[in-house]
């Protein structure tokens, strides 16, 4: 019968018998249940190595030309541990950086072999129909991500993403969500990347309104810079979908895996993530391009001083008082404390409708016949005092 996996004694017996003079070695091989080539191989090993040559050897090839070299495998595991990407992104990044093809199936096999894949994880993704603006800086989406707690305090990450390229122009660990804090951060961002044509944000502080306030101090400042301002529909986060998706990526690839001691440590981690996200990480909605492949800075620079507020011919102008209101046709209209002390433009249109502008942007369309519009504080008539405004 053939040798077993531990048949060293049988092999030794075979080679000793085969070494005898006058022995028919082929017949001996048949009796031991091995091929002549195996028999001659054993005799050769025994002659060169002695008993060690008879030990069971791995059938694994000593050289595998198709096996991924150790350097590439190490890079695959490093990227997985660092960025927590799937096989598709890792394969795309390494193919670009190594300037040769690294197959997705190879990456997946290495991750699985090294225990880097959760059994419930899937590398398949649903294809979504997406809308995006045609050029970089046509629209930026801005939002706070949600508080992150460190060992020494809580921080509010402010994020801004370019709609066309998904380029992350801002990821800042803020101490709070105050107007002054956000304005300082935006000033730095505008000085580096230039001004977008429009920014969209939700209805929360410090840029949101409560249905009555048309402008906040922050949105008024943006409009004066020449940036259009828009808000998402209440309770409709899909309007801010790209920024919301960025928040999910930050959690999946960073904050779920890293604990920071303080704000400086958190910002350092944000900086590393932001560079990797913009310049190294392929984006599936961009056909595996990186955001940096599609982004370019705006040609509109941050002005050193704000230009005077001017309105064209045919516009009526009113100065906004300290309460954020103006007088018009005997009534008072709320336009927001954000532009207190500044001038707004009014353009009466058909059917008692009034378009309200601040700089280049229309901030309201008010129907003066609407008795229930809370923005209109109507004058009341008193028998003894004439017209009196209700507060």
C-alpha cells in the first residue's frame, strides 16, 4: 500500500531494499504501491540527506508566480486598518499608486484570509440615481455633524462639501455653533478655496430661520459676500444628502475607531481624514475618481472689504431697524435682525405682492392681502390716536 503521511519507517525500508544489488527496483515500487519516479526520488533524497530526506514534505509549490507579493499584501492590510475601506476602493487606490493593476478579487481574498472582513459585511452597493451641479463651487453644502465627546470636552464638527466633486473643503472641530465661530471658520475656508456661488444649509442655528426671521447675521454676511443662500426643506435631510453621507463616512472610517483626548487631537485626526478623503479615497458616485480629480478652487476670491449695498432702478429701499423690521404702506414687515441697520430693497409686483431683496438675493415674497402672514404686523386704527402698529 502507498506510504502514509507519517510512513518514514516504510520509506526507509524501501530505500534500504532498493539499494541491494540485483533488486528489480520497478517491481519493488509496485509492491510498495508507489510510482517508479517517486521511488527514485526517495532514493535520491536519502542519499543526499539521510533520514531527513524521508520526512513528509508539503505539497505546496515552493514558488507561486501568481501569489501577491508581501509588500502589496502589507499595503492592502494597512489601508484596511487605516481607512476601513472595502476591496473595491483599496484595489483602485493601489492600482493608481503602484501603477499596475491590483484586482478587487485579490484584495477581497487577502482581507478574508487575514480576518479583516466581517461576515455580515457586503462589498456590493446599490446604484443610486444622483443629481449634482455641473461645476465645482456651484453649490456647497454645510452642516454640523453632531457633537463628539473627547476626554477633555465636547466639540461640534462643522463640515462643508462641494456638490459637484464631493471635495471636503471644511472639517473643523468647533467649540460651539455660534455665529462668530462659524464666520471665523468660513473666512479661513474662503481665503483658501475662494467663494462658492451658493451655499445650502438646514434650518438650524446659526444660519436657519424660524419661519419669521428671513435672515440671520451669518446668512446676511454670506449674501454680502456675493454667496447665494438656500435652506433645505424642514424635516427633509435628503436636501443635504451629500453632506449627510460625508458624516456617515467620517463615522465609519474615523470616529468609530479613534478616541481623542482633546480638541487638538481630534482636529489632527480630522486633518488626516480630510486629506485622505480628498486626495486618496476613490468615490463610487464619481466612477471611482477622487474628489480632488474633479475639484478646482473658485475664481472668486474673498474680498478684503464688503462692497456697499446698492439696488437697481425701480427698487424702493428701507432701512431695517434694531428689531429686524421695516415700515411699508403703514405696516411693519419682519425681515430679520441679521440685516439690522442695513438697507433692503422692495419691488412691488402684481396683486399686492412685494419682493424683498437683500443685496443680490430675494429673501421674501410677501402677499400684502394675506391676513394670516405672521411676517406682516398690520397697523390698527384707534378712534383717538389714529393708526397704531400692533407689536
